[in-house]
C-alpha cells in the first residue's frame, strides 16, 4: 500500500499496486474528476510532483507532457508514495 497525497486539497488516501490511482481515490470517497476511465477523456489528468507510477498500456501523452509530470490516474498504478496536483 502506498500513500497518495492530493494537492492543493491536502487529501491523503492509500493505493494498492493492483488498482489504478483513480480507483483508489474513488474507493476512498475522494471526488476525483473522471468520465471514461480508459484515458480518452483526460478528465483525470493531473500532475505527479513526486513518486513512481507505472502503466499497463502506455498513455496517450507526449514526451513533453510526461516530462512535465502529467499522468492519467485512470491508467496509472502507484509504485511508491505519490504527491499529485489536481487543479
């Protein structure tokens, strides 16, 4: 289990490596924006400030977007504690 801290709301929840970050947030009762849950609508897009994630399938993000820390939480699983920023 990994701790996920969501800024600027300062909400913390736990994520298991077998569930996506979005699933973990929703299971914890966090009102995380989402619609399609397959990485097509970009509603769950947020910025990873620290930590490590992995994807089962590579996301539809440019190299620049990935370098800036953008992640699709509906596709990402936590591999360490995370700090995320959701505007």
